C-alpha cells in the first residue's frame, strides 16, 4: 500500500470524525508528520465516542435536553467513526506487514 493511500485513509478518518462532531468544512491535510495526523484523528475519534457516551448517560437519567433521535444519531456517528478507525488500523497493519516481509 502506498504512503499516499495511507494518508488518504487518515484524511477520510479525520473527515468522518469532524463530520460526527458537526463540523462541515474539513481542512486539507497539508503538513506535519504521519504520527501527528494519526494522533489528531484518534483524538477526534475518542472525543466523538466520549460525547456519544455522555449524551446517552444524561438521556438515560432524564437530565438531557436532547431527544432520543439526537442521541441515537450521535451514537451511530460514533459507531461509524470507530468502524472506520478500525479499518484504517487494519490497513496500516497490513501495509506494515507487507513492508516488513519485503526482501531487500
């Protein structure tokens, strides 16, 4: 898998995380290291999951002003973001294994 493919996957993960947060415009990936972008994407994923969990807990206690549909939509966004993150991780691990198995 090419580096540009991994960067594209990270950019898609960031876009999914930002969409889950309700941000409509995603800034393009321009600079920085791969580790920085991956860390930022994982932080966004974690924030999305924490938000969905908190909304679920406050709704179940009756303290939330949100409706059930809003809570369920945020839970689904969180689930999709997590599934995307897992798929990106699987692709990165596969690429790493392919590179490690190459003969020099």
